[in-house]
């Protein structure tokens, strides 16, 4: 919707390399990146506001969670911290986070190539 607000087409991106049989630990790594990026989005949201964009037009993807960014982040990390993960599962969390960052960087490279 944000791109449509700005009169821009959706970019044609390669699919994210996510398996249909994604395990919980790897998924939590991906979610760590997604949820963490919402904290940084607060800065971008303020800058977007200077351009006249907001949660209703052009900056929906940057808007905070209705419960608040910090509260939402704490709820996520509480779930992550509560998981009983062995060393191999912890490595999969890390690998999931690294894969999520690599995927986002790949998408940015495609969009801004």
C-alpha cells in the first residue's frame, strides 16, 4: 500500500529462501531481525513524517505496533528467551538471523541496482 501511495510499482524480487519445513529456532532468528528492525524504523518514521508520510499514507511499514514498539519487542524477546534451546538450536537461531539479513541485503541490491 505504501508504494501505491507513492505511485510506485511493486519491485519484482526473488523469493526469500525460506523452507516450508522451517524449524522454530531458525524461524526465531528470522523473526529477531524482522522484529528488531521495527525498533530502528522509529527513526525512519520520524524522518518520513518530515516528508508528509505517516501510518495512513506512505509510511505504514514504518509505523509502530499499536501496543508500542518497546512493549512488542520485550514480548518477542521474552518468548525467545523462554525457549529451551540446545547449542545446535542456538546456532540455527543465529543462522536464521544471518540469513534474514542476507535476504534483505539481496532485496535491496535488486531494488537499487
